[in-house]
């Protein structure tokens, strides 16, 4: 029974984290000032960026079972949300699974790219490449806007690094302001 209660607590934390990630990704500044496409794809890409930042922070604690569970549950919440969103948009039952699979592959690829960039020696350069490819879909993003998004991303990495895993599990996730 203790195991089930602990899992419920971790699942609940994953839902709270996901809701905070989505709220941050829907901040109008991304779409109005930084010209991220205000579309399903644009919103998806920003959610994945913020998920990658949270997962990167969680993984900094090493091989911990709670962290692994929280990361897994966070991704499950994302995929359940994608499934529901597609159904609400009228995608047929036979197609939903295939579309979620494509989105999941994109999710894992983007998370890996962001984590690799964040952990690299040329963080700014590698982040700029990843953000340009994934957020702007390789459309020519204004250099100044891309630079601001890189700086924002690094600011979020720093803000998350101050938090402990316990902070994240106890709903204390806060993102830094968008400047």
C-alpha cells in the first residue's frame, strides 16, 4: 500500500508539473514578441522545450527511482494530453495512435537535442541551432529574437538548478520571467 500511495503522490506531482509547463508555454510573449507560431505545432514545441528543461534538471540528481518515476509519469501525462487534444480536434480513433506515435518520436528527439545542447561546451551556439530547428522549424528566425530565446532558455536552466527534486515534487516549480 505504501508503494501505491507513493506512486499516487508522484503521479499527482507529474500532473502539477505538466500544468505549470503548459501554462508557461502558453505565455503570449512567445507568440507575440518572439514570433513562435501560435499553432498546435508551435505550442507543442514550446511545451517540449519546457519539459526538456524540467527533465534535464531532474536527471541532474542521477539514478534515483523517484526521479525516474516522475519523469516517466510526466511523459505519460503529456502523451495522454496529446491523445485527448487530437480526439477533441476530431481526429478519428484509428488515426490517433499513429499521430501520437509521431508526436512522441518528435518529443523524444527534441528533448535529447535540448539536453545535449544544455550539457555542451558551446551552450549558446548549440541551443541556438536546436531552437531554430525545433521552435522555428528552420524558418529564418530573426537573430535578435533567437538570441533572446536562447537567453530565456539559459535563464530557465539556472532557475531550475536552484530547485531540488523535492521542490519539484512538492509543486514548487516556478519559471523565471520572460524578458
